[in-house]
């Protein structure tokens, strides 16, 4: 379906075609007008010259006595009437009329045919070599960016973009934004496949690196926040295309921090800060890493959480329990802090802080967050059917509730 953006695009195209046609039509019209005006002027001048010549002959005959006054006046009157008829006549001779007004001459038909064929040729070439399909989907791409973190909008976009790639699988940007919306819904395994499809079809190095960066990030999440050999391979492939791909730099910074290589981690965050000088997250991570490197304790927000299982639930005590704080404004990203327990450990009181970050971002990088508790049947941190979970309302990270009390009771359908 043609959306508003595509409609505006075609209006602009029509305006440009009209402008291009004017460069042909206006000179042609002026040439025809000048040709007609030139014929009329030449004919009028010839008639006036004949009039003056004949008048002079009559006056000469009158002076010689060959004509009397009455005869002279009559002949002059007749000559003047003839001049007015000739000069005021609107039609030219038959040959001249054909030349001035013929619509079938090559000089007129060639520009007319070109004007008619120009938009058709442009449309056919754009259809063949352009990105018309992506233009028609631009509204959905923009909605994906604007509504990042909104599961309801993401669900709608997954359906529409999924239909788009089903109709035409060779749409790299449709695959990419499908992956973005799937990530928002926490469907990282399907999102990873969508990002791989996008990367495989993109030609430009930076675009391909962007998609591969998302492949690496979703694979990292699926690997329980570990840089596996598979993730390492995608990282190396991405860096060969773009050494400054942000997702990869964040993963490398996280890996360096986990290995205690704070100087390397600071270096990665500084490169990210250079790419985005307004990044508050980069500045805060650099400051925290410098304190850790210098032997001090990282200063940052903390969240106190009391977790329990609903009394009516009888769960296997060995099931894993993930307590995760997430950014309330940017969904689909790794948790800001995670505690890994078992059902046997509950009820428990847990303190989440920056030291418990498992990805590129920590609590200090967010302004608003929420806490979710997941009891996983599969042992994976990704929510699946049969799991139990509970989530808090969003709250300011700098001013969290004194104690979040969360009771797990809701079954994942």
C-alpha cells in the first residue's frame, strides 16, 4: 500500500517531470511564436512597401496631368483599402500556414514524444536499479526508529515487515528493521536470522557492518552474554568492514572490562564517545572504568529488590531465576544489571548495581528502568512459553523505590 511518504515522493517526481518538460515546451512554443510573428511582420512590411511605391506612381501621374484630382483620390482610397485588408489579414498563404501550424513536423513531434517517454523511462530505470520498494516502506522504517521500545507498535511492524519480506525476500532494509522490531519483542533468535538476511544482501561496507553488528549483539545475548567463537567470528568480519561499528565497540568494551583490562575498555568507550560526543553513557562508563582501574569502587545507582514465588506455585527448586534491570526507554537491548539465582534461593533480597552489568550498558547509562524476574524452564534468560515472570513499573534510576517487592506468578503463554 502506498504510504504518505511514497505519495509525497511521487508528487515531487511529477513536479520534477513537469519542470523538465517545461525546458522543452517553452522554447518550442517561443520558436513557433517567433516564427509566426516573423512571417506576419515580413508580409506587413512588404505590403506597406508596395503601397508606398504605388502611391508614388499615382502622384507622379497626377503631376504629369495624366490623372485629375477626382481620379487620384479614388485610386488612393482604393489603394488604402487594399493595404488595410492585406496588413490586417490573419491567415497566411497555404504554404506558410502549413509551416507555422503543423503539429506533425519532426521539430514538434520529437520533443513531444520525449516528454511523454521521459517519466516512463525514469520509472522503469528506477524500478530496475533504484530502491523503489524501500521508498514505499520508508514510513515503516521511520516508525521503527521513532517507536523503539514500544512492544505494541513493534508487534504491528513485525507483521507488516514480515509480509514485505515474504512478498520480496530481497529487501535488505526490510529485513534489518524486522530484526529491530523482533529485538524489541525479545525474540532475539528470529531477530538474529533477520539481521543475517539483511547483512547478506547489503552492498555498502558501512551498511553491511551495521547489520553484522546487530547479528553479533543478538548472538551475544543468545549465548548468555558470552563472546563465543561464533560471536568472535562475526566481530572480526564486522571490524574488517568498519572498525568503528558501535555495537562491536560496546561488545569489545564489555569483554575487556570482564577480563580486567580497564585501559582497553576505556579506549573502546573513548572511540564511542568520539563517534557520539553527546553520549552520556560513554562518559559515565569511562569514569567508572577509571575508578576501577585506579583501585576505587565504582559509584553508581543501586536498586534493592525483594523477590518471592507466589504461594500457589509449586516449582522445581533447580529452575534458574533471572532478576534483570532493563532500560525503560530503549527496549531490545541487553539488561543493565542481572542477578542469576535458583528457585531454591527464594525468597531473597537482591541489590542490583553497575557491577552486575552483562552487556555494553549499565544502570548509570539509563535514566529510567524497570526490573523483571523470570523463572526459566529452559535455563535461558530469554522468556519462553511455560516460564513464569513478573515486571515492575518503570522508575527513575537516580531515584528508585526504597525496595521493589516482586512476586512471581504470571505464566508466559
